C-alpha cells in the first residue's frame, strides 16, 4: 500500500523568507502523481502544485517549487518570499496514474508566517 | 471554475440520529470522494465512486454508507451517528486520475 509521510507537524517562517516543507512517500509504482495542497484556516483545500513522476524537471508555480527526488521517494515544497497569506495547513498527496485512482494524503503540516 | 458544493457547513446531531451529507459538483467529473479530516490524522478516505451507482470502500468505511444516483451528486450517510464520528467531512471530485477539487467541508458534531 502507498503511504505518504510528513514528519513535521508544524513550521514557522518569517515573512519574505524561504521555507521548505518535507514529504516522503512509499510506492512500488513507477508512474504516479504527487501533489501539494493548501488548506487556509476555515477555507477550502486548493491545489498548490503537481508533479508527474515521469518528468525529471521539478514543477514550479510562481513562488512555489518542488524538489522531486524519485530514487529517494522525496517530494519537498519550497515557498519563496513567504507571505502572510501562505499561513495554512499543507498536505502532501500521492496518486498512481490509473483511471480510477485515489489520492493518499499525509497528515499535514501547519505553516505559520511571522510578520 | 470547478465548483464542489457541500450542503451544510456545520451540523449538530444527537447520538443515534441518521445523518445525510450531500455533495454536488458541476464539472461532469467521473470520480467523487468522501474524506474525513481529524487533527493529527490528516485526510482519510471513507468511500469513493467512479461512476453512477458505483461505490468503493476507502480506508475507514465502517459506520458510513454512500449513494450516487446521479453523476453530479454523492451523498454520505451515517445510519446511526456516534460521538466518534464528530469530525470535518470533505467531499471532492476529479476527472479520471489526478487533481482533486474539494468542497468547503462539513463540520459535524455528534452529541
């Protein structure tokens, strides 16, 4: 069975600084997707970034980028120039590429941003 | 924009009551999911559905059932609510494999 591990329950970052959130996963599949989701306080969960395992290039979305290490089964999220609006819970998730796949989530990390 | 709407943001029910949580999506997605979110446990999959009238058990189906009579609607049913089902319930939908689109969540308290 696939598992996703986020070992840090909480992190804090100074506004305008850079922070990296860690995630590891376990799978026997060779082709899969990895995701980072953001859940602001009392608000809807939204997708931050997505990585396809067959792509060697790390995904980037504006201030958000990932470090995808397939051999190490590691998928960290880097947030550059942190903003107060980045304060949220962040979930790492895994999905294989089958048509009827389902996402497996980590336990999440609470990120706070200090002004 | 994809919209996933959950019928109730907050519910308070009594032990033993039957509870219905409704979810509707407007993007003709094939797949729909019900997750439960608890502090320190992340999101755990209760049930999912790949098509109308199809359902599959997730990781924690005990005490729950689901119904998908129309493609856009996926209902979660608690036949006899118990206090350990107090939680945040999240509905999501997706097109085949990949990205999930979530509703705002339904926070259920069972007294």
